[in-house]
C-alpha cells in the first residue's frame, strides 16, 4: 500500500496556471471572486488535500470544525498523549478551514496540520499507510475531539450500524456493529450494487432461511441505521503472492449519482430476500439462455466457429453458384513462362508413334514432366461452385436452406429478446417506490491514479449551488463535468480510478444547506478568533501585493530613465552627423506634415528626407505583409516589421524610425513598452535558435533549458497577439521531443545496471525531466499528455522485472518523484545566459537552423 510519508502523484490532467512553482507576482496568487480555495502541496500531501476538501465542502462538518470550542477550564486541559495531539490538530484544522472560507489567496498552506498528522503516522508501528487509513485516523481524532459533547456530532455524522445475522457451525447469531467507512471489494464486480450485494452476504446462507439444523456457516448484513454521510471504501489493492508486493486493480466499476439503499435495510429484510431469490432464479435462467444463444452464434466443432445463420447463407450461395470454366487464354501466360519446356512437350506429342524413344529422349521428357503436371486444368472453375447439380436438386436444397436459415434467425431473435427482457426485469427489480425511500446522492469521489506503490490523489466534489462538479487538485480548483468524473473514476481508462465514494442523505438538507458563495466570502460567519486570524493573513497578503506593485513601479521608472538616456545620446550623435543619417537610418511613415518629420528635415537640411522616409516605410510595410516561411522571418531583422504586424500605434512606428534624430522625449511615452516587447521577442528568438542548434547536435541536456524557457517566454508573448512570438506548436514539439530523448537516454543508462550509468541516468531524470513534466500537463495538449504517459510507463514497466536490490531501491525512491505532479517545483534551473547578436547575425542563424530542422510549415504567417 502507498506510504503516506512518500506519497506520489501521477495526474495526467492538470488545469492549474502556476507552472514555475509559486509565482513571485502575488497578483497571480490572488483569489478571484469567491472561487473555492485550493490547498498547496507541501511535499507529497495530495492525499491530505483530497480528503480535507471533501470534508470541508460538507457544510455541516465545516460548521462543526469552525465552531469547535477547546477546553477552557484547567480541569479540562489535556490529560494524556491523545489529547495533547488532538487539541493542537483541531486548532490548526480550524485555522485552515477559516482561511479556506475567507482568504484572499487562491490557495493556502496546510503545513501545520499536515505535520501533526505526519508525526502521528511516524509514531505508528507500520509505515505502510494508505489514504483510507489516514481517513480512519482523521475520523478517530475528530471523534475524540468532540467526546465532551452529550452526543458526539462526528459519530452522528459519519457512523452507522448494521445487524449481522448468520449461522456459525449450525448455530444462529445476531450482532449489532458500528461502521464508519464501509469497505467494498472491487475485483469481479461491474457496479456498486454488485459490490454491496456481495458484501452483505457472506458464505452459504441457505440455512438462514430453512428450519433444518445445518452445519453450514454464513452471514448477512442488514443496515439498521445509516449515517448522513455514507462513505464507501473501494478496495483496489491486493497482494500478489507470486511477486511479493501489492498490485492495483484497474477494473472498471460503475457507480450511480443517486443510490437507493432500501434493499440493504433491515426493515426490508424479507422483501429483499424474496427479490434476491427471484434475481437468483432469473440469473440461472439467463445463463441457460446465453449458453443456447452461444451455440447459434458460434457454430461448429472445430477451432473456428461462425454464426449458424451465416453458415446456412454461405451454403445457399454455394449451391446457387454456376460453374464458370477458366478461359484457355488465362492459361497461356503460364505456359509462356517456360518456353523450352513447352517446346519439348510439343515435340514429344507430335513425334511419330512408330519411332521408339531412346533413353536420352526419355530422360529429357522426364525433366519437363513436373511442369506439365503443374499446369492448371483447363476446366477448373473461376470460383467454388457445384460441378453437377440438377435444377430439382437445387430447388429442394435452396428451399431447405432458406427455411432453416429463417428458423435459426427467428430462434436467435427470440433468445436475444428473452435475454434482454430478463436483464430489464433484474434492473427494475428494486424500482418500485417502496424500495426508493432511502436516497443517497453522490457528494464526492476521491480518485487515485498510478500503481499500488506510487500515485496521485485528487477529488471531484459536487457543488449544488452552481449545479456542477468541481475538480480539487491541490492548488487547482476548476469546473468539471460528470463525463470527466466518469472517465477518471470508473476505472479501465489509463491508471486512474475511484478509491473512495462519499454519498450524503438526500433527505437531510442541513448537510449542504446555506449559500455556499456567501459562506466562502462571509468573514462575519467566522468565530471572533478565526475572523481576526483571517484578517491578519489577508493584511499580510495585501502588503505583499503593495510591495510588489511599488517594486514594479520603480523598475518601470528605471527602464524609462535608461531609455531616455539612450535617446539623448542617439539624438546628439544624429545631430553631429546630420548629412549621413537620411540615407543610412531606418525611415518612418510617409506623413509629410508630421511635426517630427519636419523637425528631422530641419535638422538634416535635406529636402529628400521625406522621400527617403516614404520609400523605407513602403519597403518595411511590404515585408510585414508578405506571407513568409519561418526561416525568413523579417521580424528578427526589422523592429518596424514586428510593430506593423502587431498593429502598433502610428506614432510608435514614426518615433521608432526617428529615434536617432530629433525626438528627445523617447522614454516618456508608451513606446518603451513596445520596445520592451521587442527585446523579449529577440531574447525568445535567441533561446529558440540556440536550443534548436543544440538539439540538432543531439546535445539534449544543454538544449532542454533553452527550449523550456523559449517556450515559456514565447507563450507570454503570444498572450498579447498572434504575431508577438513564434509558432507555439513548433516550440512545443521540440520541447516535447527533447524530454522524450532525455527520458530514453536515462532509461537506457538505468537498464545497463552498472555504475556510474545508473546514477547519471537518474540524475538526468531528477534534475531535468521531472521538474519539466508539469509544464507538459498544464495546457492539456493531447500529444504532451501522451508523451508524459509514455515516459512514466517506461519507468513503471520496471516494477515487474527482476533486478538487483540496490536498483530496486533506487527505482522505488525515484518513481514517486516521476509521478509527482504537484504544482510547486522544488528546484529548477536558472534561465540560460543570453548572448548578444546583431540583427543580421541572429536572422541568418535562425534561418539556417529552421531550414536544417526540416519542420518549417508550408504555410507562412
């Protein structure tokens, strides 16, 4: 079973936006309106997030935790180790819930509560604890914390009772037992009701219903009291004795949105027994009918079998076929293949009958005899058909075959109809209103993805106010759908499946009553101590945002001043060489009346300046409008082309062209923003060019960081416009391919099984591949998702292989990291240092590598 202290995550679908760990910009971490608050993964704690979010969204449970009152009098202070543990945990859980209600943050940190839990698990005898064990322990702690109440609300909320009725060695017994999470076996069942039926009846129970004293043993479970929150623990792990380790069961198991529990209640015991007996009888009859139908659908005594109706149809088609002899011309090409043999045969055939054949002649004829024997008979039919059949025989045979086929088809339809009716009868057995009085609605589904010793947990929780399913995946909280829930939870699809189902009594609205959005935003509904706690945290977050804004304002002012200084220097240089600037510098738009244009003309004293400006602008405009391939991208060489394609304002274009002339206010308008964007575009181009050059040289280790940062910078550019950056699919392709190549190299080193190759391979994975995996998952691009699945499957495939103990230990230590999909990236490389290139040099290198890679799309921009 999974070890909580080394839990791991393997989600293939992430919808979060935090890619590079916690964003330094606090505005990116700000809660939008009243969206639910996520929980930060503080180190393999997705199991904690999934369970806590499911409980928090039970508003009655949320109310109980928030209004929990710890002991105030001295005599009520903790008296034992259990209370020393429970009280701090309850306080931290209250703090956490209060932040989830009123925080301004998009997600909050549950570290303090998690640490108390982890300490408890460390002190236990077994380190192998799965998430269901954690839930059991959590409920135990909550039950202990509320013991001071006359009626323990946690017991009232989560615990029920059932009656165990049975026979043990011929002696009848009845016992009442309490349950919290009800365990169900998954293997061998197709839906939740089948699991429940199997769990409610154990052993041979015929003696329970008979008056005879039997030595048989068995028992039935009948619920006498169901809790408002009914939790089913789906056992999807079993121990493989041959391999000596646990394995996960990936079988598909369906469960309904609305579950009616009437058939399992003690008060309906007699009715249910009658219905179960009827279902048993129907299933026996169903088995007989299915066996009979199989004989019709798989007819024959050999290894290959066919539907009997088709066999009769084929026989009828054969009988009615007319024999068509092969034309002589069709045999001629065969004879022409060996002219010598044909000639010899002909000579032998035309020789005088009276001339005796010599020994040599007999030998020559024997050589060609095999060829004459292999010739096709001239009367061989073109297709299978009866050689001899009279019209009377054909008429009788066709009549019989047609009648038999009709009889077989009628029998098949009757059997299929009977089978369908029996299935329908079984499905509707409990559909009468008397057996639909205990409705339970699905509240939450906790999902595990991965293998028995490695995986990721998340939760789907229904929001009754928005009437949709929400997906709680660590810090990511997004809208989902029943279809997505089914795909991820039923099983049989990839390695994801539900391991816990939480149903709530649909007749008890207090569990979810109240306006969820008002609770999430209503600090007034918090107790005074928690309201103060949340306000303090919100003030700290407000201060963080204010400090960030001030820092960004200072940086912007510094950039403006730097640009102003550069502009002043350029203007001075232009004034000193006014006779040459008009022919050597980029030219602006052809607006003769522009004040700036006239100012330039006055400074240069050149009447031809306006004409030159018009010509240059026309040339650059033509470049911007051309449909060019990626290996001839004019934006890299001309900033004006970049501005035109992105629809920069006219004054931005004009002033950019006149930078070196009379404009002494360069940095004191919005032009610096456009220049900053172009600098980002150039930096992205440099990273992309170097990354592709290294990829071409198969230097994947160095190439990766260039491609990773090029893709991220390019993505930010493209948010402002289609022509702000490069082709996202192209960059995504090489980023993905580079990771796959590195994964392949690292896996080959691990398979070698020798040091230092193993250590080097795992180093590549831990330092390069693993930190980049969330970047492939964030956009849900199918090819990226498949690439991640391929990489993970490659390493998971080693689990079933024999290997040395040290390799097994390294693999066990590494796999949780590979399957870890927490959004917080613990370590990541700094961006590569960007070298300086002239516009022409960068343009030429970019063109060369794009042509060489052979992935330039046929269509241009």
